[in-house]
């Protein structure tokens, strides 16, 4: 009897062990468990090699199938060039990343192949292929087939072999798929973050063969100036290409060939106008324009997908970004940052997909009296602000190497979107005017603008109640600027929060010159 009891307890322990019997449910509150996609472990079957060639170097294997199934019946297709795997077993096992996967019929036996480079050990018939990230890379990829969503790593995933190094070193991070970390208390999150400060190189200037007018559309016989930009994985945008001018055809459509792949680029945008490069406006991007990139949270054409634009938006779209080395004053050109490399990084708050903390935007030269400088800008996900009570805060620090004694600085935090701007100008949320600073010195200005949604709308009828301040210390004295409700007794209206909004941080030096203005850092926080 004692033996039977011990045997029963052992079976119960194995059944409850997360290594031997993973949770049958792959979802928790809509988030995906990484452990349930750990094929080759627990109750999720491996993929097996069914031929030689028993060689090293670059090797292509034929597989039994190209799909497997979670414990609760979700069929998924785990092999991908961004998902490293374990091949073989025991001392012969090695970690490899596919360089190519051919698997159009994954449910047909023997119809799928996978190619690896740098194979060190010989493998062949019967060898297993398993997840080397213990389901994490596969769960992230599966979430992307659903349009995004969170993935959970927990203690069961740790017992399978998952570590923090797996998250930061083996998995291709995606802005659309944050991680929820249940491995310890308190729980926290992992979101995409830049790993360098290197900006994406501007695309090559368009030519008559990559920007072609034809077909039927809304373009006319005017001369148009065209440019394109790259978009990174968190919605950052590169400097524009050089400006290309071309005569349009009457009632024509414009087709732009996708720029070549570039380090850090996951999408591209186009701009056009009837005058020089600084007054080109963002062309509308949608699923009818091109194949949209699934690797960035803002609207952008996928790299490799050409764009077809039936009409030019004149004066109602956002202006082309500033050139990285020479920002243009007195135009509301975007001043974004881009990056060439990203990885998952821990976060105390749930990531929203776009970059929310920034350092060192481009520096402006001498700013003359009344001149407007867009010191920095960044994109928000489509419709992110359009919720009653949604409260945000934009803060940061601005440096001027010479604040003239007569300067009356005016700081503006504004929102811009496509379809309702005037010559690219955004709508001001906080317009903060301070007194003359009273001294000439190099000092930072710290600022903050808080805005709460008071009216939601699918059009331009939304409103936000705002307040803000800045503090500028010069020569031991401090100039304080503050504003309530954007300078009015009522909330700021005529906002379109249902669209893809962009935050602008602008400064004018008022009645005198300020030299070398630069946004040193900026932060976007969601308070509610």
C-alpha cells in the first residue's frame, strides 16, 4: 500500500511539474504563454529531420512536418529565420538559426526544408529540431500573425531553460509584442528599446524610374518635389532623401518604388509638394496605398512594397522631417529620431510600442527674434489619445548656449496629424510664455505639459484640458513660465485624437536671439 501511495504521489508531482506537463491553456487574459510554444519540450512535439545529408557547413534538411500543436490545440508554424533552434541531442546538439525555410505545405509529410549555415556537427534522419528559446521566439512570431499582443514568461518557462539572456540575446524583439514577466515579484514588463544612438541613413534620392506618374488619379501637370524617409521599429523616422523634381501628368497616379533595405529600417514614408524640399507634405499611407509594415506601430509601407498614391495632400499633412545636420527654422518640419538597433529591455510600465524617452535631438544654430524651432517630435500609435480621461505628460530639458537678456521664450507642446493641419502647423496644447531671462548665460530650461482628454471624437471634435510650466535659470535668477488650459479658460478643442498623432516640441526666442537651442531629452508619460 505504501508503495502504491508513493507511486501515486510521484505521478501527481510529475503531472503538476511545469517541465513535464505545461499548462493546457496558451492564453491568460489575452496574453500568450511562451512555455506553451516550446516545441520539443513537455507535451508540444518536436519537428524531426527525415534525411541526411550528414554533413557540416551549410546544410539543408528535409523535415517530417513544418507545423506542430500546443497542448490546447493551437497549430503553429515555428520555423523562421528569426527563431533559433536546437538541432540534435546530447553532446551532438547545437544551436542554429535558419537561414532559409521552404514550407508552403507544412501539413504534408516531407514537403518542408530548412537550411542552416555554420553547422558544426553532423545530423540526419531522426534528429529533433526544438525551440532554443523555449517557446519565446515562436510565441512572439505567433502573436504577430494575430496583429500583435503580449507574451508571458513565467517560472515554468524558467524551468524549461529560459533566462534573461534568452530575452535580451536570442529573441528578435518586436514593438507590437511586449512581454509580461511573471518570473519574480514584483512583475514587470519588457518592451522594445533602442540599443544605440545611430540614426538610420537617409534613403537614396528618387529618380524618374523610381517615381513614375501614370494611370488615373488626382495629380496634375505641375512640377512636384518628392522625397522619402525610412521608418524604424518604434516609429522613429530618418532624415529625408534628397529632393527629386518631376513633372506630373494630368489626372495621374504616382507610383514610388520601395527604397532598398537599410539597417534599422522596417518601413518607409513618402512626401510631396509643389515647391522645394522643405515644403513637402506626407502622402497618405493605408492598406490601399501599399502593403503596410507589421514591424512598426505607425503607418508605413513595408520595405519591398511599392506605394501607389492617387492624390497629393497639399498644406493639410505634416511636413517632411528636418535634415539631420541642418534643421530648418520657421517651418513646422518634423524633427524625429531614428535608431538602427533594438532589443527587449525591462520596463516598470506597459510599453505602448513607440519610443517614449529620448536624448539629444539635433541642435539648431542661431535663433533670431521671433523664429520658431521644432526642437523635437515623435509619433504616437493611431488613436492612442482618443479615450475619455486619457492623461499624458510631456516633459524634458532644453539647452540654449546664449539666452540673451531680452529673450522672452515661448515654449509650445503641440499635436499634428494628417488631413487638418495648415502648412504643416500642429495644434498647440500648452503655449507657455515666460518673462525676459535677465542675463546672458548657458543654462537649461526644464518643462512639463500635462493634458487630459475631455471630449473624444472620430473627427476633429476632440478636446484636451492642459496645463504646463517651464523653469529657466540664468545667472542665479529664475524665469518661470506657466499656463492653464493652453492659455484659455476652456480645454483646447478641434483635435483629432482618432488619427495617428505626432507630438511637437517647439520654442521661439521671442524678441531677441538665442544661440544653439537643443532638446537634450524628452519624455512622454501616460498617467491615465
